[in-house]
């Protein structure tokens, strides 16, 4: 055999080994997203969406991972529904305890189909908004057209992220948060998930309540009371006229 043939035969095993190595590495390359969430699906779908790279079952709830989600300083617990005022900016903070995290997906959707695609604002240098152009997974991940999503923009360790939630109309909102504490690949990753309900309501401009007594101090209530008194006054006057008329009638009949 000539030298060229020998070189080709020697190189063949190396090529096979390289192909096998890339085949094993490829899921981690494809399914980890250090600068963007790989999906914007509802629920704890990261295990399926990542092809198992993040671990299909996850590590538990956010609370089990010592992570909290708060709105205007109130920690969401999944048991109570927090009510917010429509049209106001509400600070949403996701933070951990002693352990930092790397990846995060915060998803906001309407329980009754409300259109919330513009409800989140990225105010943190560690986050970015996902486009709401139709649900897509992968490097160009996007949320459904009526859903808002916010995610990490790097794999750097983070202790917290902050965003702002603002909705103009009445809405029943499902807030979902997924946190990845590492992205080493190979099914060894730790990730946590939590979901919470928040209701947004338009505040009535015609109703004002005394915070101490609970008494209705609205203009409408005062007006009704005033008019009611006026009606009572008119009623008293009316009774006097009826009494005079009765006396006159009595005199007429008595004189006949």
C-alpha cells in the first residue's frame, strides 16, 4: 500500500471518533440556551423542550429551591390571588436565597384569553423580552401572540431580576416562572418552576371609601342622601297642603 492509502486508513478511526463525540455533544449544544430561553411554553415544559438536557423532572418548586417571586413587595405563594390596580406599573422581582441562578423564564398569560403581549417591560440589564409572534422553540424562541415573556440574556450568575408588569384593563393573569441554576448539559441541570395567579382590576372613579369606617363617601351617595332629605321636606309640605284641603272639604260638607 502506498503512503496515501495508509494515511487514509489511519485517519478513518479518528473521523469516526470525532463524529461519535459530536453526536454525543450535539444535544447539549442544541438544547442549552445561554443567552436566551429555549422556549416560551406554559407549564414546567423545560424538561421536554430541552430534550432532557435540563433534566426532565426538574428539582421541584421555586419554594423548594428557596426562590421567591414578589409583586410590589408582596411574595406570591400560589395559594392566594393578589389583586392589582389596572394602569399602574407593578414591580415584579424574582430572587433566590443563598444560591444564584443563570437562566430564567417569566411568562404572563391571560387565564380567560386576555391579550397581555405588551404587559412586561425589561428594566433589568440581565433580562430581555421575548417576541410575541407565535410560539416557537429554539434559538429564535418566541411566545404566543397574546402572551408576554421575559428571559435571561447571559449565563452569568444572578441573584435577582426585576421587571415591570402593567395592564390597562381587567385581567386574570397566570404568572409562570422557571429558573435554571446551571446549564452544564447531560441531564444534570437543576431547574425549578412555580405558577401564581394575579388579578388586575380597573379602579372605579365614582367610589371612594373611608379607610377607617368603610363608609361610602362618593358623590353619588351624598347626592342621594341630600335629594332624599329634600324629598322628605317636600313630603312634609305636601302633607300640610293635604291637611288644609281636608279641613276645607270638611267645612263644605258640614255646612250642607
